[in-house]
C-alpha cells in the first residue's frame, strides 16, 4: 500500500513527494523506506528515466519487490 500511495503522489506532484522524502528519509524505517523507493522507481520507469529507477531500486530489500521493479526496468530497456 505504501508503494502505491507514493507512486500516486509522485504522479500528481513529484516535487512535493520528493520534498517530503528529503525531509523524512532519515526517520523512515528500512522496511518502509524500501516501498517508498519502489514507488519512486516505478514512476521513474514510467517516465523513461531508467538511471533514476535503478538508483531507487538499489534501496529495495524485499526480494519480490526488487525482482518486480528490476523486471520493469529491464522490460523498459534498462540493465
């Protein structure tokens, strides 16, 4: 749910979502931060920014989520 919420927010207002993340990144527990990263990564894939998507994907720890995001990146032409 957190991933979907972030993805929706980023699609509507990327600057606001990024600002929120910058302010809260150090206080997010890793188990939550990885889903925030997945939301940003999936948005970056949609925008064709595979470099940024790969950077966000690096924060994802959950194997299934990481595999899904990396699959999206690969399908879009990333490494």
